[in-house]
C-alpha cells in the first residue's frame, strides 16, 4: 500500500511556497503522506488556475489550502483530508 500524495503547487523563487514546503515536511514526520511538488510555471493550465493563489496544497483532487496558508490550520486540515483520501494498493 502506497502513502497518499500531498501536492504542493508552487513556483520558483516564492517565499510563501518555501514556507509551505517546510510546514509540509514537518507534518510528514507525524502524518503518513508523501509530498509532490508541481511548478505551475511548467504547465500553462496550472499557471492560469493558480497564478494568484500559490502556494496551493491538495490531497488528491481536493484543494485544502491556498495562500495565505495559516500554519496553525494546515495540520488539522491535512489530517482530515488524509483521513478521507483513498489509499491505493
């Protein structure tokens, strides 16, 4: 069984994105997930969708947070989303 993926939609040279990645790495010590980083500037559709709200954190197809991300809220939101994520064999 593989761990659920948490996707961080971000771009290079984005301080808020770097902060979100640090938060996710800290949370990954206690919650079962892997982090997938997607640079929105590599995909015009993602850039159009997320340009003004990065960083965006998603579990599966569910976006659970976007800028500004409150570090005190992301843990409970992520735990909830992971509890509802479908595990893959």
